[in-house]
C-alpha cells in the first residue's frame, strides 16, 4: 500500500510516465468520474466454489495453474488488518486451485530492510510485494529478483498497459508485476459531519478545503484526521500539494533530485501545507494528536465515535478500513472528492505494489501468474479496498460504485499518470520509517513554521541518499 521509494539520475529509474500534461489529464478525468453517483452497490462475498466471481455469478477460470500439492509458499507484504484479510482470501483461492499451502508475513513499514535481512540470511519469502519502484530497481541491481516466468509475462502483456508493465521492468527485463494500484489523491468525508456543519458542497480548491475545515471546527467537529505517526501519509500530503502547485515537470525533476529541496517550489508547497498543519484546531487531536495517530486510526476516527472527524485524506484503500473497522457505508455515510486544486488542477498521484519472485520456484511463478490474471484481480476487487491496473478484468467485480469509479478513472488515463514521488526515491530517503522524507515531514508537522529548516534537512537527507542509492 504504501503507498509507500526511489529516484536516481540513471534513466533506468526515472518515473515511467508519458507527457507533461499527464497530471492535468488524469485530474480532469478523475474529477469527472468522481462526480458520478456515489451510491454503494455492495457485493457478494459468498463462496464461489474455487473460482473467481463477480456480483453476477460464477465464472470459469481464465488461467490454468499447475498442481502444487504439498508445496509451501511464503508471501510477504506491508499489509495488516483489513488489507491483509482481503489479500488472504486471494491466497485461499490460489491454494484451492493448486493444492499449495501459502503463509503470509507482514513486513512492517520498512519493507526493503525486512526483506533484505531475510534474503541475506538465506530465508527469503517466495513472493514479496514491493511498494516502491525504487526498491524494485535496487533489488534487481543486487540480483535478488528471480524470473517471473513466461506465463506471468503473457498475463501482463494481455492484461496491462505498457506503462504499468514498464514500472515492473529493469533494463528492459520484466522483473515484477504491478497487480495492485492506488489513487492517492482522494479526500474521504463523513456526510453526517458535513450536514451538521451546514456544508453542502465539496471543496474544489485548497482555499475552499481549508475553509471547509474551519467550518467543521467552528461547528464543534474535529476537522481533518491526519495519520502522522506513519510518515508515508505525510509524503502523500506533500506530493499532492506539490504536483498541483508546482506542476508535473517540476514534480519529475524533484523526484529525480534534478532540483534541490531548497528550491522555491518546495518552499511554496510546505508553506501551503502549513496553512492547514499550522492550525491545531483544524487537526483531530492537534499536531500532537496527529503525530500519535497511525493510518488505520486516522480512518476509524473519521467514521466512528461520538465526535468523528469530518475528513481524512488518503488513497482508495481507505475503503478497506471503512468496511472492516466502522459501521459507515461507502457512498452514503462515507463519500469522497478529489484532492483539492492548489494550482490550476487537482493532482492525481498514483502508486502501486509490485509482486516479485525472490525464489526461482514453480510455486512463486504460478502465484505471480494468478495475481496478474483477471481471475486474481476480480477476486481481490470483490473484497473491497483494492483497485487494479488490469484493463481486462470485469469491472462488475468491484464491491462498490465508488471504488469502481476510481478504478475506471485509472484505466481510462492509460499511461498518463504521475507515480508517487517518495516511492521513486532511494529507500533511505523516501521509504524508511524514522529517517529521510518520512521523519523530516513529521518534524515539519511538529513545527510548520520552520519551512527553511525543513527544506534544509530534506535536501541534506536527499543528497546523501541519492548519492548512495
């Protein structure tokens, strides 16, 4: 998910996006799609007899998998809670169809460190999900990634656009499959809190967003829930503000560290963030409370309790936490609008998780094939809290209309998207808990007045990481 690490000056590691108009094109598209009906349609989570299914009944498998009776596989990913439970159902289906036994291991937020230790210790999992483009390249350069197999490559070519294939390729060789995507430019809100505060329109600009937060606060509701204990959420805040305000060209330059973090464009973005983060009354629990709140709690405290927060920012995967940990219904109690425009257009920042093989085994290749197929994508989509870049899957498999609209917007954008900036950076800067961009933005949340100090620290950490990365 985390959505949630790398850039370097080598052309092999530049973000795989097309066109300077990408952010604008996707933003306009997403805004249009998200203004459609947000009525939740629900989904049938019933047993499908070992076959992928949507809301309309049973479907025959589209991909043949080998018999793996007696084989044991281990899969590692960052997900916990509802996301882990939903993915486990996908693994259960794989077990039914192959006879293999699959165990899941959560990596914690420091995915690259966790996996690196396992690999160097001679005990890698069979398959891992890498939530950062940078780590895919890092692992490939170290020789840690094993062949994904001809069957997986066939599924990727059949089901995924070239842009998503390229994200999982290094030096022209396919080493991973981006089977889980994310739109990380969404604000979810509690409709009851909006109604109680007399808010009748969703904010479209940053100024309107801050004013909406003030209105909620004045009405006695915690305005914005921020999961600041997880530094990756703060990088997403920055990236959306920066992309909208500075534009896609600057965004790409900063992602590759072609411009420094002391650039005036970074100052502008941090100053803009400070308009929200600098007002304790607009944050649930104030800055101290935000810094002590992890991502799952940031969602639940928006839709649970006697005085829930009015809004929470994060990606489409928020629906997994809403569905699992609250009584709110997506599309009625919980609705969504695009991240507000700071510049001319609302931003759209995409992210994803690449499935890679860390063991050269038949089981690892088979699981990657299943995940890259429409069978795997549709089953996963039916659980909720997930969107796929798989363009051939049945969109009717999605659990609710809101998620389906988000997924359709992603597919309609084709290869015109901007990938999460911190996910493109070296792991030491963009994707490790307690250091680099994660810690520096936590420090900035603690003291939003110190823009210059935050810039200097970000640049110092970036310069070191890119040099070593």
